[in-house]
């Protein structure tokens, strides 16, 4: 094929126009960024410079997003992608432990705690909006067993093992136990929503069962953790502190019911609903996890199919706060201060707790009407830990630092270290387990109402390809 001189001239002209367009776009972006930085600098002063709080948050967010993207790009043959939260956690860990960078990336502890609390409220709101009330009524008995049994038994076993292996006081052992006992909504909720959308396990309501039980499992762990934390740092009567914790649970349910009924009565206006949902997220972050779950479930029950815009808004909010949550928890760990014995014994505590959780989960769903393969899938899906550990893992350390007690700070650092180890080990195992086991072990409901078994497929690649849609 021959080109004339005029064709070559046209091509050269197009290239010049493209290069000029890219250069103009780059100059525009640089000018806009400079203008934005100048405005922020005029308002916040040194806070947006290296060593300032705002600068640290922005750098942490950007690095966490990039870390999540890089880990999400790791793909092995016949395996689903790794969860991006691992890259976010590792990004925060690197920022905290790289010389000179650590001094430039500073984040105030109060800001860190507030951001983690908002992130936890967002993921619980997503879980409440995704519940199916019909399947929930049908599975209420097994839902309660699945939410309570594995969490309580794993927390108790981890507490006993921690006392003898790590030498923690009993109240700190139960703090450690409840931190590690919670299943991760950050891994389970997106995976179950995806399975539900693709029709896997919908016939028996498995995605809804795990969504509901996972949410209540997290709430139970948070409640137990808060109660034990109050006892550990309180100087009053132990029984009064326990009673106070129970009253807070009841108050959270009542507040959630009232606000949930109020949101149900909001007129059919998507903007108003999204505004009120955003307001409730901010109000209840850190102070009403149970309230957040109850009000979002009741609101979705009243809105029915009109909840989609609000669910989309909450999903976009989670896209922003997820990198902050896992980046912040990673930034709390200083590698040079870790004891090898603590890491090794911590892995032993986590492993023993996971074995107990796996066995107990399998036994508790035995009478739920599931076949052997569905029971195995539910047990595997009940292993990952991430969100709750990231949200509450450092709270004990924060309170210990406020007390100024070196012994308590050491206990708090141990709790946080085991929380990070649990995330790094169980999140990828759980995510890969759900991605591999779901399409292979669960029946699929297609649009014409016929259920098919994905295990009959001979193409192993397509057995998990659904996870990337």
C-alpha cells in the first residue's frame, strides 16, 4: 500500500494536533492544581505542607489508592484477583516505616480515629441496604446461629490462647479476642453482593444469609470489644461497666428504629434521601454502629427499589474511605518495634481461632437445609478479617497513649499487631476462597428461573470470570 505526499502531510498534521492537545491538557491540569493548592495553603497554612496533617492525609490517600490498584492487577492463572485492601494496608505500612518519609507524612490521631469510624459506618450502611428481608425471615434461625456462635467461641478461644502464649491480662485477652473474632464486611459484603447479582446461591438465600450474619457478627464483636475496653480503662465497678455496655446496645437499636422509620417517610426524592443518608453516616460514625445498620435496613425496607441511588452514593463514599481506612491502620505499625516472638505467637493465636471458627461454622449451619458443598462454602466465606480489625484494632492503643501507661501501651500495640497480621493473612485467603468456591460449589439462578451448576463448566477460567464484571 502506497502513501502519497498529501497523506503523509495529513498524518503529520494530526500528530502535531494530538501533541498540542496533550500539552494543553497538561498545562491546564498543572495550573488548576497550582491554583487549588494556593487556595488550600491560604486557608490551612502549614497543614498542607510536608509534616502537616492535611498533607499527610492526601499523600496517604494517593499512595493507598495506587497500592490497591497495583495489588488488584496481580492475577494468577485460574485465580481471582487479590483484594485491593492489601495494597492499601501495605502502602500505609511503607509510609510509616520509610526513613524521612515518616516525618513528612504526619496524621493526627484524632483525625485518624474519626476517619476510621466514618469508614466503618459506611460499610455497615452498605450491608443494611443490601439485605433481603424475605430471605432473612426464612433464614432467621440459622442467621442468629451463624452470627453469634463462631464470633463468641473464636473470641473466647483466642482470649484463652492469648493469655497463655502472649501473657496478656484476662480483660486484654478478651479485647484481643473480640478484635480478631469479627468477620470482614469489606471482603464478605462486596463478594456476596456480586454472587447475589450473578445468581449464585440465591435459591437458598446464601448471599443474604452471609450479608445479614456478617453484619451482626461485626456488631457483636464491636459490642464485646467496647464493653471489655470500658472495663479495662475504667476505675468504677465492673458490673456497672458491663451494664452500661448493654444499655448502649439497647439504645443503639432504639435510635436506629426511630431514624429508620423517619427515613422511610422521606418523600420520593433521590437527592433528599442521599443528603439524609450522608448526614446519618456522619452523626453515627463511631458512636452507633448498631444504629447505622438498623436504620439503613429499615430505610431500604421502606424505599424498596428506590434505594438504588442511595446505595450507589454509599458505594462511591466507600471507594473514598476504604483507602483511608486501611492506609491509616497500616501506618500505625512500626516494623522495627515489633518483636519476632509476638509475631510468631500471634500467628499461632490467629490460626487456632480460625480453625475453631471453621469447625463451629460448619456445625452450626448443619441444620439449615444446606448440602455439604454449601456448608463448606459458608465456612470458607466466614474466614476473612479486615474492616473491623482496621477500624477498632488501634482504639485500645489510642486510649493507652492517652493514659500514658507504658504497660498498657505495650498491650495495645500487641492487639494492633495481631489485628494487622490477621488482615494480611486472612483477607487474601478469604477473598480467594470465596472467588474460587462460590462459582464451583453454589447453584446458579439464571433469568429464566432454571438453576444450573457452574461446576459442570470445563473452562476453569470462566469459573471465576464473573468476579471481574
